[in-house]
C-alpha cells in the first residue's frame, strides 16, 4: 500500500522518478518466488504527467474537442498537415486585418475578433504538437546513429593504436636479439664486460619500450571520444 501511494504521488511531479516497484524484483526475490506478479495492463483512464489519457485510443495527442475547443482543420487520418497549417496562417492574417478594421469602425466589437484569433492560434499550436511523437522517434534515431558512428570511430582508433604498439614491440624484440648477437666475448674479461653491457642495454631497451608503450596507451585514451554526450 505504501509503495502504491508513493508511486501515485510521483505521477504529479514535473519530472517524476521511475516507478519504485522494481525494488521488489531483486535476484533473490525472483529466485525464491517472492517477487510479486507484474501488474495487469491499464484499461480505461490513466494519468501521465498530470494529463488524463485513455487506453482505448493510440493517440498521444488528444483532439481539440476533448478540451472543449472547436477544431478548425480536418482531423481525418489522411490530413495534409502542411496544407492545413498554411490555411490556418492565412485565416489568422485575415482575422488580424478584420480586428484592425473593427478597432477603427466598431471598437466595442473587438472582443469577438480577439476570441477568433485566439481559437486560430490554439488550433495552430495543437496541429504543431501533433508532430511531437514523430519528432521524438526521429530524435531517438538520430541519437542512436550518432552513438554508432562514435563507437565505430573509437574502435578504429583503438585498432590503429594497437597495431602501432605491436609494431613497436616487434622492433624492440628485433633490436634486443641483434644486440645479443653483437656481444660476442673474446676472453673472460671481455665476456664479463660484454655481458654487463648487454644486460645494461637490455634494461635500457626495456625502459624505452615501457615508456613508448605508456605513451601509446595514453594517446589511445586521449583519442577515445567521451560517450556521455
């Protein structure tokens, strides 16, 4: 009951949090069968962002008749939005000229013209809002396409850097092998000196290899774009 009251209270917020029922569906509760069954689908009226909607219709945008306003455009499914918007704009311009004429000839009747202009503006805004679902879908598609491009670019940069690191490691390995072949002692003293020199050279090359590897990995991380935007 408390969860239900908290969930219902969250629906009236400007930016409501997600439903808190998910807290009941932990892995442990699901494993032992203690998680409640999912709630049944809503039927009839429901409230979303403070607006009352119905499940009988798929229209997220309610008609003007539901708000007690008179629609001035064709509400059929095959309506041409562009034609209707242009027609309403012409009607708005005509009513504005009529308002100016009324203010000159019959000032007391201006209220009627203002109400007519208000109705036209309401129709214009409502018709524009009918594009909101389409706009939302296209926005999501654009965001996902951009994410795919950014991640593909990140993978390509990482592959190029890994190829550079592999080439550097191979070159370092070849250099160490060549140094070992060159260090050929002629007697015991020269053998000791050559061994020490070879060992020092190996350490120097290893340090250079580690430094190059760290620089390369740093450049990889710097080249990877931030995916949070």
